[in-house]
C-alpha cells in the first residue's frame, strides 16, 4: 500500500513546536494585567509618599509671600500655592496621610468585620442583635456618619481613621457572615463539631483560611473608599487639621484660586485619582487571580 503523505501546513500557520516558549511566570502576568498595573502604580505612589522627607524640595510648611501662585519651574516643580508654599513638597507629604488612612482603615475594618461576622454566622443568638446594629449603620450614608463622628471629636489623624472605619465595618461584617453561613454547613466543619473541637478553634483553623481570599479583595476596596473619604472630609474642613499637608486640604485651599492658579488643585487631584485607581485595579486583579472560577475562564 502506498503511504499517504501528511498534509502540509497551510501558509502562514505555525505549528505548536514553532510557537515561542512563554515562561509560566510571564503567562501569569499576561493573564492578570490589571493586578500588575495596579500594584506597580500603587508602589510608585507609596514610594513617593514614604520618601517625602528626602525627595521634597522644600519644607511643606514654609511660606514665601513673594512666590505666591507661581507656575511650575526649576525651583518649584509643581508651582506654589496662595501662601507661596511648594506644591510638590506638600503633595508628596500629603500622600503619607492618605496611605496611613487607607491602610489603617482597611486593617481595622477587616479585623472587626471578621470578629463580628464570624460570631454572627456561628452564634445563632448573637446574629440578630449584631446584624440589626450593622443595618442601622448602613442606613446612614458613610460620609454623613463620618462627618457626625468628627463633629463630636477633636480633629486629628486618629479620629479621622476611627470616623472612616466605623461606616466601613458593616460591609465587611455582611461579607464574612455570608461566607460563614455557607461554611457552617460544610462537612469538614460538621466533622470538627462531631469530634468535640471548640468553636474558636474551628473558626481559626477551618473557617478563617477559607475566607481569606475574598477578604483581601474587600480590604482593597475599603482602602480605596477610605482614601476618598479622607480627602472629602479634609476638603469640607472636618478632616485632618488644616495645617497638615493632605490632598484634600490642598484642594480645599486652592478652590478659591482655580481660575488663576489651577495647578494648586491639579496635582493633588491627579495623585488622589492615581491612588484610588491603583487600589481598585489591584482589587480587581486580586479578585480575578484568587477566584478559581474566574481563573479557569482566564
């Protein structure tokens, strides 16, 4: 019998052997571009804020009336504000406030959300009282609740963190409770109950590891909301003290001069937008990377 020749590959087509080899590391990067972009952008903003004492060209509090509202120059990279203060120096120092607030609120809201959410999900008699309190807090817009809390306290960075954390806790509690209610019916949890394992051990050893992934994603969104809320409070005059460099304070001080010195609010606004965008991209990327169903689709 005559052997049949294999068909020649079509013109322009490449065989699997001819395809370029892509290392697994780079394949993962190509699958999660939003995670990489968000992480890199956030690292840049965080690095500028952390290095503020070394990269700031001027003292952020130095006043120079002779250099009021100057545009960008070699001496003042972002120009000066209405009091002659260097906008670049105040912008990088203001980033430290936003980074501290965002990270602190995310950690505190996640911690209290885990505790209250697990108790609500596994202790039946505590579910009703805890969730009614959470529903009451969620009925009030977060920014209004934060303003009310700031109105009865003394303006400081600590009180700002507390005022922003309180409205964010119910969102984490509801997430943790929903996950806890699902895990409570799983066989491995029932088996742990059957062998006499104490509830705190079950929560720490069996339940908590299974809710870490969605909590990490939720924490990024809480941090982004906290950064925006802090800027809004400072812009309204109820945030950190006005003499403290922050992006919200800078935009509040420059709003009266927007027609003659737009750069006063331009640069802090861009940094604020870049920070929130970076955190949201990071959260979206983490959600895609940590969710098994989305990972299979990608």
